[in-house]
């Protein structure tokens, strides 16, 4: 997980050195270059996008030594998908982000079920439009499907 370094003072300069790697790139695979044994991300935004995907796709209790990381979104796959359910999911996501990714500011959060066919109604689609609080001018998005 990315951690906000509060010891840095002055303006926030996004990823000035391409030879400094932030975190593991997903899916985990062997590196082809100089970034170590495993492929790594060399931009803060790529690392944050990986962190968001990990939180959305991880069930609580699934991560070793960090049982509170994640959301239990798979439990909603076979429930009635109502406005109340959608709002509950949204609130859980926002609360989890505030706890584990406080430097991420959610600009748009869409939660819906795939309505294209009867099989797809058990797929939960989540779209997050966000920015990093120290660099509010750059918007990025992550889209995750649960129940593939």
C-alpha cells in the first residue's frame, strides 16, 4: 500500500526520476528490465491505481497480517440489487478509502450490476474517478468487475 510521506515539504513534484520505482506492478510477473526481480511501477498514479484495485478486489480477512484491508463486495453478487444496496456499497467503498487511502479523493463513484444479459446480472461493476489530494489537477480512473 502506498503511504503518504508527510516529511516532504514544499511543492509536490510528480515522479521526477524514472529510475525510482514505487511498487509492484500487477499482475505480478518477472521484470524484463532494471526495476528488480518483479515488474514495478515507476509512477505514483500507477501505484495508486493498483492499490485501489487491490482494495476493491480483496475480501476482509484475506490479507495476511492485515485482516481489515479490503471490502466484502462478493457478498452482494447474489443479493437483490436495489438503491439501498448500491448506496451501502458506495458508503463502504468511501469509508475504506478514507481509512486506507486518505490521499485519494474520489470525484465519481459508480456502482451497478451488468444488465446486458441474465448471466451478467451477477457481475458487480465499480467505476472510480479519482485524484491524489496533493495533485488535484490530474484525474484518473479505475474500473473493476467483481464476479467475472
